[in-house]
C-alpha cells in the first residue's frame, strides 16, 4: 500500500484533504483525485488530518486506517456554554479521599491525554505513574530535603517560594508535597529535545481536564517538579531512562469535597493589534 489510498467510487474530488495537510504532501488539481507528492513518505508527520477531514471517508492512510478512526458524535460536542462552564468549574484539588485510583482509570486518562497537540505530531512525552504510598512518602521526603538545601544555599529563591513555611508544615505532619493524593503521574522526555517541555506540559493539561470529566481531581505537583529537575538525590530516586528529564507531575485522586460555585478571576490584560 502507498502512503495513502483514495476510494475513487466515493471521493468527491473536493481537495479538502490537500488543503488541511500541514506538510503539504497531497497533490490535488480540480477534477482530479488527490495523490501523494514526491517524497511524501519522508515528509508525512502522521497527524491524521487527511483521514479525519474527509467528509466521505474516502481516504485511508497506511498507518491510520479510516476504519479505526471513530467518527465525530455531534450530540457529544460541547456548546460554548458547556465549554465555559466546564473550564470555569474545574478546580485544583488538594484534599483527596483515602481511595486508590484503579489502574484502568489512569490508563484511560493517559489514553485521552496523548491526543494533545505536539510539534510535528512528535508525541514526545513518556509517562511514569507512581501509586505506592511508601514510595510517594519517600519522594516527598526528598523534596523536603531539597527545600532545606535551598533555604541554606539559595535563601532569596527559597523565600520567594515560601519554602521555610512548607518545611515547617511537613515537620508538623502535613503532606504539602503530594497532599495525600493516591497517585502521581509524571511526564518525561529526552533532555536535548527542544519540543519536550511544551509537549509534556500539554499532555498534562489535557490529563488535568480529562480527570475532571471522569470524576477525579488533580493538581500540579510544583514542588516535586522543581526538585526533580535540580536535586541529584531526586534524579537518582526517580531513575528515569538515561538522558531523560521530568517535565511535569500531576497529583490525581478522588476529591474529598465538592465545589458549588465558580470563583472570580482577575480581568485579563489584553493588548489588541487588529
């Protein structure tokens, strides 16, 4: 099979597939069927736009068979009102039930999150899921060790991050690192990959939103992520693949409390150049 095939019986020769192709690898002339350009196989980023956009399902990609691509369901699409309500009602959860999240639920979260956009459809992010309480407590302790190091060696930065207060709360028996979350999901990728920071943060943003829709709560683990990227003992404990770096971490669990209102936010600062 060539890179893609077009069903000549159903194709309407509208050229939409060529118009949306980000790599411009589809040659189309009015009244003709679309065909791959020379060198298309090397330039294709396998984004699937051509398969997804065809109204008649006439184009199938060698690596993205049209029959394996579910159709859009109009009755499930969000209205502007539903979208606004969903995004404004999402809360960062810092108090969780003492209840484990099933592996299947976490896997489903990641399956949804992996559809986040990435540069050239690179899909750079890899995943590490932590759910063992003893390991989470150990890692949290290493984060506090990092805080103490920062207080002693980078006092101005430590002051701006309120690290002394965080350490005190830890010593008082409060988990201010993972907030008692039953699971922490980490994204990592190669250190030298310039796309990695954005790709990893975008998949976690998708995961955060998907968690809300699944009845789960989440919160970015900022202290942990800072320690993971600057404190050698944390790097050793995480044992990521050689040459990889942690680019983000998300606490996930079942919210202990429900929220009933959508709080205010500052008026956006906008500069218009139109």
